[in-house]
């Protein structure tokens, strides 16, 4: 019985069963319990929960062959059992009917026959699920819709297709049989569960590249998986580059429809050939003193060009112990390029015999035959050329003491020329002009002593440049640096400072004078210094005590009279050899006040002459005579300048108002009072305009004004410089508010001061610095008029003159 008829029988049985059920219920409309039996209903029509219902008939799928030529074709007939009681109309819906793809199926509404309207294609739609309805003429459902599945049966109507137009694979040369190369694949649109899509692969043709190099079958293929593999030995890339295979795939396990495909398999290279040098001997020439390429060597290799199996790597195995040569590979030709990397010297060696070897960058394959490494001999001849002279060392390092004697030979035999001896030497750079050089021999000598204090000396090193020229080769020259390291030598004796000072003889604690030494040399030629009293007589009364490396104190050992003492002190350095010098220190030994200042030094000096030597008395006498001579000269010059000058009928300078005895040239277009011809009284009013007493210190050494010993009075430029000074500042009176007593005390102190000139001048009674509001008084300027004056302006001079304004002002 045909499958369609069997399905129709099952539908008919189901319809009869449904009709009998409806007959028992009568002609009334089917109840919900009939329409929806899976929900369960009570007798009263209400929901009574889920109840067990009868199992419905299952209609098996209707199978329809694709590509049927009988379309339209009746597939199956459905019939409802309602046909016995009423008129039934059948309806069908679903994909292929009223859904895409539409128009494939239809149902006869009176008979219930389901028909296919056109041939079906399984590759497009393999099955359809439809809904069948039984309706009354009024459109009411008479039964529950039934699901009808239509399955499209496959036919072998599609050829298999390879997934690629061309399959490409690579296999190393000398591969053993069974080596997997590449897997090919194909597809078939037919049902994969049937034989229509059961594919089988095969190789139907093989061609070698180039043609006819190998005739035996070298590859096979797995007919199920499509894996291509090697079948035989003999894959040599040097013989054949590859193969072109013609493939076939067929369905029905190789008996059905088939398709043709292609595969190309390349043979890859392995390093199975060693590179070989050919020829095996070469001759090349290299010019001395040049770094150049001198030639090439050739190597052959049967491996694939451009790969690491083909690229050569050259080595100089023998004949170059000093590394004068190097060899590199030309990436294009694979040749070895031999070059000189360290200049050759014809005078040292005229010929070299090198042994070169070659190998690949990639290691040799184990499948390659074992052969010795290829080598070749290269004979290199050195060509001579006239080269420039050269220094034996550069820089030329010398170690020289800074006090080297002029004419001392510092260096000789510093350069040579292997070709000839006609050389000329000269000093090219020598900023201090310390060096001289013999133009023929190159002997370097010192021209004068060196000096470490030179600005061209850095870290005790002095640089110069010398040049040597080959006169036979057109003036080829070479320069070299001379690096002179200067050693410190003891060139200067230490100096002693200060060379004068004051020591109190009556102090509770023994007073002393601090001395220090300085040296123009640098350590270790300078400190520590040694202090010594070289005179035995002086050492009996005085002592010097070392404080540290650079300082010592000088103090008396016994009680001595006040006065000026000249103490010889010897100071030595620590240099080699030791240098020393004796310096005389002028020490004023005096009685000191509470403030530690000397008192009445002049009286002690002109007293019995205690402590004064004959030399000191001569110096003092000479100083007094010189002072008198200077005063007389000043008076004579002043007298000449005070002669009246007649200008325009008037005598200039003959006026009672000229209180300073100076000639004023009012018609001069100059600097005003700064151009006065008279004695500049501002020097007497400014205590900063002082000079130091003379001392036997060297001309290159001087003490600043700030270095005056404590309590010393500044000395004036017009004062004999060997007189002792009174202690400044002077002691203030007990009642400084009494201006008359204050002035009288100042005048009395000035009269007792031997350093004040005998002529009337401005005196500094108690100088309080440049910023003092109080000025100086002059005996000349203090009484310029005998008439009444207004002294109110004295209130503006400061607190000291307010009392004076009250005394002389109007009452």
C-alpha cells in the first residue's frame, strides 16, 4: 500500500471516531470541553481543573519527493466525522499556503484533498508544517485544528563543489613518505544524511614543475578526509620545484556526481648543501695607511637563493693575528668583501697570507651529507706610499717642576718618518712662551721658569701643541699635544703679618701680639709654618708661641719699660728645600688703660729712651727733621699763593672775610671749591684720610686701614710717622653736658698730642663717624665776627650745640 493511501486511511479512521462522538452529543454546538479537551471541564460547564483526556491520533509526516514531475499532485485527504451531521468546509494554512513561500500547497474545501501545486526543492525547504481546519458553512470550527507535516525527500540533484579554486601547499624537500602536506575540502547541497552527500576524494593527475622532472606518483590523498600526503621518496628542490595535482570529488561515495579541482604543492628548501669557495686562491694588493676594500671572494651554494640556507658567512681563520683585515658578505651576490680595517705598515710587513672559510647563516640540516668546511687562501701584498711623519706618542706627557731652569731638556726623539729623515719641528701653540724646540731634532727645552698661577694652567696641567713637517713630500705635517704636568716647588719664603702692634705691659693677663704667616706657594710647600726668635738677646726678653700651622703669638718674658721695640722674627715654611726669612716687628710696649689702650706713649718715648736702640733714635730724629722741612715748605708755598692778584682794578684775596687764608679764583670755570689752590682742610676733618706708619714689609705686601691695632690713633699724611699715637677715642669727661669743660678738655688733649701740626687747623675732638650730626670746630672759624650774632642756628647742629645756643643766645 502506498504511503499516501495509508495516511488517508488513518485520517479516515480519525474522522469516523470524531463523528461518533458528535452523534452522541446531538446537533448542538461543540462545547469547550470538546474543543479544548486538554483543559478539563466539569459537568456544569465550569472549570474543574485539569482532567485526563483521551490520547489523540498522531498523523505521521507526509513524505513528498522533490523535483516531482506529476505536479499538481494529490498528497493526502482529510475528512471530519461532522460530514455525517452537517456540511463541512476544509481550510489549510501555514508556510507554502498563505505564508511564504506561498502557492506550494492547497486543499479542496469540499473533499479535504491536500495537493502540491509545483515541484518542491529540498535544498530550499526540507519540510512544511500546516494547520488543517474543519469549519461549518458559517465559519465556525467543528473540530480541533490538526497539524500536518510534509517532508520533502532528497534526490541527488546537486554536484559536490571544492571550497577553493586552487589549493596551495608546501612540503620540505627530502620529506619521508607519509608526510602530511595539505588538506582539501568540498561541499554538497544534498541531504548530508544520505548517500547523495557522501563525498570521496581522489588524485587523477600529477605534473612536476618543471615538467617531466619526476614521473613517479609522489602524492596520495585520503578519500574520506581529503588530506594530501607524500607517497614516495625523492623530493629534491634542486631537481623539482613543485607539483600541480588534478583532484576529483564525487558523491554517492565516489559513484555519483563529481567535480574537478586543483592543488599546487611547492618543495621548500632545507640547508642540505654547504657553501663552497671557488676559486680556492686569490691575490690582492693593499696600500699602507689606508682603510679600504681590497677585493672579493666567491662562494657557490645550491640551496635556494635569498634564504638563510644560501646566505654565506665568511671568516678569516688564519693569517691576521693583529686584526688588520675584515670580511663581510655582499647581500646581493653572496660574495665576501675583504677590507683593511686597521692601517697596514709597509715598513713592518709587506705581505699577508690569509685563510678564509665560509658557512651558511642557517645551521646545516642533519639530512645533508657531511663535508668539510670550504676554505680559500688570499695573499695580500702591501704597497708602499710616502706617508706623513708621526709622533711616537700623542699626547706627549711630561712631568716638570714649576721652577725648572731655562734651557732644561724636557723631551727628545719624539717623532720619526719611516720614509726619510728630512723633518722640521716647530711649536704651534704655546700661550705662555715657555717652550722651545730644535727645528731639526725635535728636542723640547724650557725657555723660562713655569708658573702655576698662570691662567693657562688648569689642575696643574699646561697644554701646548707642536708640529712636525716632512719637507720631502710637499709639506705633509702632523701635530701632537704636549701635556705638561707642573709639580709645585718651594719658590717663595713666607711673609709675616702684621709687622707692628701694641702690647700692654701692666695687664692682669699677659698681653701678646698675634702674628700670622702667608706664602705664595701652595701646599705642601707652604704651611705648616715655624716661628722663631733668631736673636739671643731678643729671645731672653721675648718669646713666640706657636698657635696653629699658620699663627703664633709674641709676648714679653720679663717686665720691661714702655717704648717701641723692634723684634726680629724668623718664619719658615714646610717646603723642600725649606725657605725662611727674618722680619722685624715694631712692637709698642705701653701702659694700658681700662679699655686696653696705651696711655702717654709719647711721654714714655721721649723720656729716658728706655727700650730704644740707637737706630730707633736716629729714625725718630730724622722723622722730626723731615716734618719740620715739610712744614716750612708748606708755609712758603702758602705765602706765595696769598700774594694779591689784581684783576680789573681790584685785589683779589685781600679781604677780611677770607677766614681760611686761601686764594679763591672766582672767575675760573672749574669745579668750585675743589679747585682751590690752598691746603685742603677736608683731609684734616676726615679721619679716614690716614696712612699707615712705615714698616719694613716687602713692597708687594701691605696692610689695610682696617688692620690697625686696637687703640691706635690714625696718622695724618703731614705728620712724622715715627711718633707714637695717643689712644682713641679719647675718654669722655665726667659731665658731658658741660660744653665748656668738654671743649677745654679737648683742647688740652690736642695740645698734648705731638702728632698735631704746630699750625692752626681743624681738630677732631671726638669723631663719631661719617653719619654724625655734629661737625668739627676750628679755632679759625670760631670767631669770624666781633659783632652780635644770632646763635639760634646752633639748635639745628645737634644736641651738643643746643646748650651753646642757650649760653650765647639772646636772653
